[in-house]
């Protein structure tokens, strides 16, 4: 099963937002949330995410989000792609920070990579999917759909 | 056939003296010869002829008697006419009525059996018996017999058809079975050259040819398989790239498994295990 380009773009945007959010979080902190089974959607803030609600851009956004929560043999390709994007983006930023001589930045980006790997772990993935579904519902409400 | 008339048995009390005299005359008028013949026919008199002859003679006598009665009637009517023509002179009304009554009595009557004489009754009984015997013993005509037989046969066939509508089919099947045995060709062909043996040999040859073809095909497949096994990894990679390009052209990106570096995956696994255990 493949994802269409719009969904991939939406996943990339979501991954960038997650990288920003996890930049100031440690892997241990996220692991604690998992341990406490906390609601990730409550922790994330969408106030600074500007989603076009009307017009062509709104239609594109809706089309992009259309197939996000679809499952394929138990796995969710869109949610997995988000994690992969988070890991890849963090990897690129890590190289940038390394080149810039920003050791703290490198460590933080490495932590983001570990968080992505943690959320993609077989044991943690169900909790991650569950929280992503809640996030999806909130985004849809924000779209007014 | 002349009717047999009963002997006149009038009630004489109803008649006057003149009428009684007239009746006496009438009795005399009856043909004595006819009476004799009747008696003779009935076997009472002397006679040596056959019964039928006797019967015919008896009827002849009766006819003569009737003729006499007719003549008597005519005589009486003539007397009545004369009496009326004379204007009733020398006679009275009683005589006239008597004559008329006598005329009526002399009219032929329907015979009643109980009024017959015992001799006549015996004769009639015998005749009836003979007629009945003749009817009973009469054998049917050949034509009637033939028609009867045909009708019976047709009815029997019809009933058989009604009782078993598939009888015809059964018979046909039986006949077919019989013909099968008859129509089988009996030839002196040796068993090894019989049709079955020849066909079997042809099939065996065909089977051998197919086996040869199969072995050739299998050898070719094995050769191709060896070639493919050497080239498959490169082909798969190439096919994957082509597929990814095609999907990309149509805006589709294949979803692959998550790929993290080994270190990050190990750390994540340790954390997940630890938190999972603690969470439980």
C-alpha cells in the first residue's frame, strides 16, 4: 500500500512539528509518558500550527489528511512515515548542528532520533498510534470538518 | 300369423231367448272339420305326422274356425239390418240388443292364457320351451364370434397400455439388449491386434513422447532457474527502483519499514522494555 503525495506532504509537515516539540524533550521524559499512559495530544500544542480552513489550500489539506489514519495489516503507513520523517529530519539537523559546532543541538537532535525509535518500537507503537488518532481527530475539528 | 281366438264363453243370462237360439246356431256353424283338425294337431286325434305338421294343421283348423265365426258375424249383422229395415216389426228391442251384443262377443278378442283350454296351454308351453331352448342352444355366428374376439383383444391391449405406460419402452430396451449380442462383430483378429490393444499401444507411445517432452522442458527450466538465481538480487533491486519510480510518477510512495540506526533502536528497545515492565 502506498501513500499519495499529499498525505506524504502532510506527514512531513507533522514530522517537522513533532521535531520542534521533541527538541526540548528527552527520551526518558517521553518514556515516562508512555509509562504513565498519558495523552500525547494533550501535551502537544497546536496553537502555533496554522491550518488553512477554506479555499484551495483547505481542500488540499483535507485531501492530505484524508487517508492518514488508515491501517494496513495492523500498521499505519502514515503514522510510520511521520516517525521516519522525524528521525530523518533530526538526523539532518544533527549534521547541521555538528557542522555549526553546536554540541547541545547535536545531543538534542540525537535524543529526538531516539524518541522516534522509541515510539516506533513494537511495544510502544500501539500507544503511539492511539495518541496519533486522537491528534488526528483534533486536527479535523480545527479544519471544521 | 292368424290369431288364436278363445272359445266363446258369453254370459247367456244377459241374452234373450232369441239370442240363445242364435248362439246355438253359431255353435253349429263352427266347422266340425276344423275342430277335428285342431284336435288332431294337438295330438288328441289319430295322427302319425310330425309335431310341426300337427301344429300347422291345428292352426289351419283354427283359421277355418275363425272364418266360420266371421260368417256367423256377417249373418247376425244381416239379421240386425233386416230387423231395422222392417221397422222393428215382429221383433222387440230386447232381441235387437241381444243381436248387437252377440256381434260384439263374436269379435276377435285378445287371447288370455288363463282362458285357454288345458290342451292348448300345454301346447303353447311346449312351444315356448322349444323356442327358449332354440335360443339358448343357438351358437353365435362366426362373424359375431370374430368381432367379439377382436373387441376383447383390443380392450385387453388398451387396458395393458393403461396399466403400464412404459411397457413399450421396456420392450424396446429388452430388444436393444438382445440386438447388442447379435450385432457384436465376431472376427478372428488376434488379441494383440484388437482395437483395444492397438489403442493402448498408441497411448503408451504418446505417453513416452510426452515424458521425453517433459524431461526436455524440465532441463530447460533448471537451466533458466540457475540463471535467474544468479541474477535475481540485481533484478529485484532494479524492479524495486522501477516500481518506486512508477509509484512516484502517480504520486504514490511505497510505505516501507521503519529504519533507525542500530544504536537508537537499541536504546529505544531498552527504554520500552524498562517502562513496560514498570508500567505493569
